[in-house]
């Protein structure tokens, strides 16, 4: 059986198919990967210039939609560091430029047998990747894989493909409004997240992911032996539930003992219960809650005009 990617022969065919379906996101052009060793400041500048060059309307005004980018990766995979660096650039566009790009780095466990056990890997993330690929009918599970808005999958190190897919995603209006609010400071081993979702149908899925940036490891075994690996928006905890008619409730997430709240945030996103297409998303940082007891500002899909 041919893969989903193989069945799409040209960019024109891709765009026609997606427009007819009322979705978007694809291209089949490839390009070489740019140097991944530049500093974080240079990465941000280059990524911002790329955004402005490819999508000037988006760079000049507020996007109508969002891009939820899931990267499935592993510290035991020698092909993954370039994709990790690219995801870090996308996360920077959210953190520093307030663009609605929500980056999630899921570490899978199926490469742990190669000599290096990824400390951020979880079987639940492997299961999530397999489930999403079943819905996408790709016929394969691999790293590094990026899944954008639940409907497009790309090799995570293919920069131009990723840039163009993210740009297309940002052009499509959000269908669901997601608002998140964190509980007042309390026990340090958990956090309560109050969510309000408007516009979602009964049975839609809400996922809340606790992510942390600035994580790094010196790998001394396996395919990446001798490398210093740096990560952004690593998923440290996650819960997924089906929404009811009320669209609001409280969810508790565990906080790992070694998590630095100054570099962490909660990303919430809603998916269609059948297709897994992403309908809306939002995030909120942990730093204000933990540092001085202030309640973080409620954050949601509303943006300044």
C-alpha cells in the first residue's frame, strides 16, 4: 500500500485536494537543511526573516489561524537533532514574537534499545504517534516526524516543507476558542488548569501538555554519542479528555520534580474526535504563578487588533 505522501504527486494536486476538503497544509517541495549549529539569537532572526519573506501578510498582521506542531523525536536517533533545532525556532516565534505557533516535542521510546535511554521518552508518546499515523494512513512510524494541526505529516528536518506548511496553517481561521487559567500556587507536585472551550462539538478532544524548554543532555552512548543535545518545549506531562456540553472544567497535571517552572508552560489544544484535526489552541506560562504567587493572566484565542 502506498503511503499518504506517495499518493500526492504535486503541490498543485495537494492544494486542490485540501481546499476541496475544507482543510489545508501541504506541499511536496524539498530543500536542503540549513546549518543547525547557529546560536539561538541567530536562529530567531533567521526564522523571523523566513516568515516575513514567505508570508508577508502574516508577518504584517495578526494570523487568523494557528499551527500546532508535534515533533516525534528521540535522543537515540542520529537524524533527530536538526529537527529538534527547527522546532526550537518555531517555539521561539511563539515565545518572543507571540505568533500562534504551538510547538510540542514528544520523545518516543522505541529507539532506547540502541544504547542510550532517552530520559524524556515515554511509552504514552509512542502510542500517541502510532494512533495519529493510523488516522493519517501513512503506513509508517518514524523519527523525526512532525505532524501539523493533526492532518499533515512531514519529515521534521525538511525546513522548507515545514515553513510552508506552518504558513498555510496560520492562514486558516480557528474554529474553537480555548482559554486556560492556572490555579493559585499550591503543592509543588501538581498544577490545576481551568479550561474554557467555546465552539467545539460534543466529543471533541482536549489535550493539556506541560512543556519545558532549555533542557539539554550530554549523550555518551548510542547514535548520538559525544553530542550535546538541546531541546525546546519537551512534553513532560499530558492529559487528554473528551469534552462534554459544558466546555469548562478543571484538570490536574503532575509536575516532575526536576521541572523548572520559569521555563515551563501549559499548551491546551482541541481536536476533532474522529479526524484529530486541530480546531483551536492556547497556552499559559507557569513562571508568574510560581515566582511570586501572582495569578498568571488568563490567556486564550483573543488577540490584540
